C-alpha cells in the first residue's frame, strides 16, 4: 500500500518531536485515524469526550512542557468545538497546532453536509497561519510551517485537510518552479536587549528608593534571576496569576497575586512604589498598577507588541526574561536601605494571618477558603496544579502557597470556564509520575468537568503515579458571577440564572471506578486531603461549601461599596448570610487573632 497523505502527516509531526495528539474522531478525519492506527506507537492519540477538552489539553501541554501541543477534530461541528480551547491558547501565548478535517474538495462551495468555511472561521484564532491542503505536495510545508510558526510566535496555527486529500498518495514536491521545499527544526535563540538599553534600565532601577516588581508567565524560567534582582533592589515581588509558580510563596518578600484576586500587600506595594519593574507579564488591569506618572517604569518582555501597553514605561527591554535579567544583574547596585522591603514584609506576614483567620471563620456548612488553606501545606512536592475560572480561582490565587518545583496554571486572559480538569489530565500525560490537582467549581464541573472524569477513568491505569485529585466546590451557585452581580452591577442574586442543580460528584467518581470523598463538616477537611493523596486511583474531593462567603478584593472602591449596598437594599435572597459572612471577613482583616 502506497503511503497516503495522512501517513505523511503523522510521520512529519513525529519528526518534529510531537508525542501525542488530543482529539475526537469523526468521518471528516477518518483518513488521519487510519494513519494513526498504522503508525503504531509513533504518535499517541488521546481520545477526549469533547473537542473543546482536546484544545484545552493541547494548551496545557504547551504550558507545562514548553512544547507544541496538537489537537484534532473532524470537519464542521468538531472544528467549531475546538475554538474556545484554542482561544485560551492564543490569549495566553501558547504554541498549539489544530488539525481539522473538511468536506471533500469537489463538494466545497455546494452547501454540503458539515461544510463550514473553516479558513474564515479560524482566521482570527489562528491568524498567524491557517491553510487548507488542496494538493498532496503541500502537506510537507504546511506541517513544517504550522509547527514552526506556532513555536516561534507562541500562538495557534491550523491545518485544514479535506477528507479526500487525506487518502490520496503522498507526494514530495518536485524540484520545479512554484514548489516549496521546507525543512524541520527550530533553534532556540538568545534574545537580549542592546547594552545601552540595559544600562538605561539599570539607571532607572538604581535610582529608585521604593522598587516594586511584577512577574508573569514569561518569567517562569527565570526564578533564580528574579530572586537575585529582588535581593539587589531590596524590593518585593507580586505575581500575576499566570506567573504564580515563578517564585515560591514561602519567600518573605513575595506579596502574592495582584488584581481583583490579589492581596493587600500587592495593592500597597503598587500604590506606594516609585519604580516598577515588570517581567514577562501582560497583566491587564491598569488600575492595580501605580498611577500614571507616579512611578518610573522598566518592562522586560520577549514580545515587543506587549511592551508599554499597561503602563507607560520609561525603558522597554525586548528579550527573554532570564537572559535579560542575567545581563542586567551586573549593572545593578545593591540597595543598603532595606526599610521599604522590611515594611512590606511585615504587611505580608500580617496578610497571611488574615488569610488564615478568614479561612477558619465558620460558615454553613464549610468555608470554601478553608478547603484551600488546609490543602496548601499538604500539597505533594513537584505537584502540578490547575484552577478553573470562578470563585475557585480567588482561593487558588490567595490561599495556595506554591513551593519551588511545583507548576500551576489556569486560563489567564480568556478566563474561560472549564479548563481546570482538562489541564490536569494533560499534566498527567506529560508527567505521569507527578501528582496533578484540579481546583474546580460545581458550575464548570457540570459544564465539562464531569465528561473529563470519563477520560480519566479510561486512561488512569497508564500513569506511573495514578494520583489525580479534583476538588469540587459544591455550593449550588454560579458563585463568581453572583458576587459580580452584587458588587459590580448593584443587583441582588438572580436565582433563575445563578442557582444550579445539586449533583453527587463524589458518588459519580465511585460510579466510574474512581475514588470519591464527600466533605460537609470542617473537621473532615484535613483527613479528606490525606485520604485523597494516599489514594491508589484518581479522586474527587467534593466539598459542600457556603456560597455566601465573599471573595473580597484587596481594595474596595467607593463605586463597588455603593453597588454592593444597592444589591442589599433591593433585597438579595441570601441577604442575611452574605451580611454575616462579609462582617466576619472584614473583622478578620482588622482582628485576625481575635475572631
């Protein structure tokens, strides 16, 4: 049998170092499925329950390994389903290649079944490279360019393959006019700014008396360099959510997260600093950065398009974070006056006491913050943590203390629901010997996470360490949006949109042959985590939590206070509970040792 176009596709992907494809079958990609079967162990196909999960898993693959993630879907509806996960990858600057089927070439333009204009559909999410294979001789350069561009640009690319083309005989391009002869390989360049720009940046940082540092996902490979710079400048360091694993939280000068889900020390540091050093971050909320003109700024980013778009920086350095900081270090002078850092370190120490007090406050029946607070010290070394969007992201941001060697991520700029479980599954395929933990709300779990449990049940016995633990906050409420309705729109909870059905997540896990642990009393929490991490199989920890515990921002604006009061005046159905819990949280900030 002659090699088909689909066989060439599979072999070419493997030649690029691709190890697995996350996807779901369909007749629009039957030719590729046949090629994967013929290829044996050359490439592993991971079958998901929904194409959206395949794209999330490809994104997580890129986040946790630095490699190109690949997902695949059939034509029409399958290709459409990929989009949300692909936008997650695009907006968090991850390298993902989407391979999608298409109707046969002869049918295109004829309103054929499942015919969708995929080039137009994908032109935004894969704007750097989306092309359809119309001739077998194209396949070589389509694969090479899609993988290379995804890697170089840290973005999403797409190859569309009509189903009839997949089963044509493979052809190498002839040595002739109008042909493309591409090759494999991508060297990692050393990208650093010019010496003069580095000196200008050092002059700004050396002159600052109160330097603040903000790091993001672009600094994940620069932990040592960030620590050295922070020591020389006598500054503290805040972390954007995607940069949570840049520095361990047991360092006394780490202020924690920043923004709506951030900490009071991060707010204080940004409010009072006179100099800002931003490294590898595209943090979106300018209101949580210094007021324009109050602080001088230096920014380091490998993507020049992201320089000076959140704060007008005095010096912009385009380069790799670790390499640029290494070049900058010899130019920095150690600040002998450490009073700025010492003041912030005291506030950080007090903040952790406040967080503990808030977590231990009583609730009906369980304070969700306590689930995270008691989890944090029990996290296994080198574990990989994912969080979903929603209220779970608040507690993940504030209460989970990252230790060195851990990895952690969530949907950053898209902030979509549902990646928590597929991120954790992808982590287990990438690192089967490490413990993966997903922190998820019941809304996201019902929307897509329950389907992910079926995928876990299918594959978990392949993993050398079977432990994958999913925390589900079962509060029967789309909690983050409920609080946003109150604090941002000034409206009471709208029960028709916010109440969701109760679902027995722990019993569902048992039904699938996995472990389920149900928690509805505070005194059960510690033992639940011990049992989960001692389990011989993946596990759901279902916590019956109180939806009325507020996710207070680090700073409450006048407008937010007015909106919240307006929601109560209008008559919120949970008025008594939210007033009680808000008072407790506020008192814990004032008297964390008393309440």
